[in-house]
C-alpha cells in the first residue's frame, strides 16, 4: 500500500455507511452543494496582497 494515493487510503479507513466518493462528480445546478461552491467557497484575498 506504499504507492497508494493518500485520498484512497483516507477513504478506505472511514466507515462505509458515512462516506461516499464518486469519480468526476459534478454538482447539480441550484443544489445546496452548488450554492456552497458558488457563494461561500470563492477564493478571497484575506491578507490584501492582490490590491
């Protein structure tokens, strides 16, 4: 398992009834998850370096 990806190892150690992973997952437009990405997880210049 030394060459396994970190994500694969982390996923394998989590309880299967609490975690789901899909390859190339796309968000449904207007869903709560899509709003999270579009409204809340935008990159921000917290330090004011890009003025």
